C-alpha cells in the first residue's frame, strides 16, 4: 500500500516538472520572437545614424551641443558646463585715449582754435584752415566733398576740369606730344617738355618728368601702348580734362594758369587742393567758389536727393573743419 502511494507521488512530481519545462520553453520562444524595448531603441538608433555625413553620430552630437549652446545663449546662461574648463577671468578693460590726445603737440595746439560741433561758412572755414597749419612747410589746403551720387552709374561718374583764378600754388610741368609744326607755339606758351618721336623714347625709358601731358588728336594712337604706364598715374591725355586739344598752345596756357582735373572716387567723394596755406583766406575762397561753381554745373540730371551731402576742409596735416553747404549759394 505504501509503495503504491510513493509511486503516485513521484508520477505527480514528474508531471509538474514537465509542465514547468514546457512553460520555460514557450517563454524562450516568445523572447526570441519579440526583442526587448532596449533592443528596439538600439536598432532604431542604428538605423537613424550613418557612418559619415550629417546623420552620423558625431554630427548629430555636435548639432545637439550647438542647439543647447544657442539656447543657453538666448537665456543669458553663462555658467560653465560640465566637462568644460572655467573661463579665465580677464583683467580690467584697457582705457583708450581720445583721438585728440594721440595727436602731436602742434596739432593739439592749433585744434584749440576750433569750436567743437560748430559748422563754419566757406570763407570762415578756409581762413581758419590757413591759420591751423601745424606743419612747418607751406601745406596745401584741401576740400573734400561727399556727394549723393552713385559712381557706378555712367551719368553720375563725375569727372571734369576747373581753372582756379589763383592757381594751386604748385609749379606745373607740362609736356606736349604734338607734330613738329606746333613745337614753337607750345614752347612760347610755356611747355616744359616738347617732342614727338623723341618723347616716345623717353616714355620707353620710363622717364615721366611732367605733371600734365597735352597731345593732339592725331598723335593719340601712338600713345595707346603707353596707357598702362600713363593711366594709373593720371597722365593719359583725355578730352574731358582738356589735355587732348588741337590748339596745344592754349591748352598749355590753361594748364599753367591753374586748370586742375577732379573726379569722384568709388566712395562718392571729390578731393581737390584749392591752394596753399600762404594764399590767405580771400584767395582760397575765390578758388573754392570757382570749384563749387564747376561742381554744380556737372550735377547729373538723373540724381534724386541731395547732391552735396557734406563738405570738409583742412590743410595737409591739419584738423578737419566742417563747412555749411548752404553758404555756397
């Protein structure tokens, strides 16, 4: 009886063990068929990234760091981040002296004659410019005019000449390139260099001992190959500047008398010397008025807005003086 009971118990335990093994096998099959959520995340991440390019792990990390940095910058968060070295504290900000204090002693002395923020009339400004020459030499008095033109437009690219009543105070060396029958007239008018083929030989040697070159129209083709030498120096004859003329004697006389050429630069500014500091206020004013009359005569018809924006005058090394444009009328 006892043995039969023991056999029944052993059979029951064996059945329970078989059931447990079967359940474990079923769970293993389910685990293999359905991966864990961690495995799914890893697979999705591996599919979202590439080995190189904008979708690489390195690029995505850098983009995330940049976005985080921009967000902190927008909120004004300047606290050091984990893993980054703290910024070294800088010393006091260096003190920059005002520009007038960095000027020379003579400049500061003459600058005391100017009133800060004051706009002078043309005659007052030129008279004051002649008095505020800090240099030991007879400096040129310059006028700088900011125009409201666009130099890139052909009709607004201003370039012309003006004859100053009292000249510029500079000795002008005039060269004449003309046929031999006009050499005598050019010499009588005061030309410093006169020639035809001999003059070309001087250009071949690089001898440019003149400030203005006057040529006749029929001689201009021979100067074509020297355009790269004469052009950058402003010595190439041009009809607009009056240096290409049939009557070379008259052109020489005008050049000697004080005819100067001016043109607007890329910043829409015209620079011109109207004489020397030794001229005095009266002569400088007459020269300046002749210049502004010429400037007004070439005002472009297509211009909209102000023609003359601002005017300043100064000697070569002196302080700038602002001129009231309304005083030109």
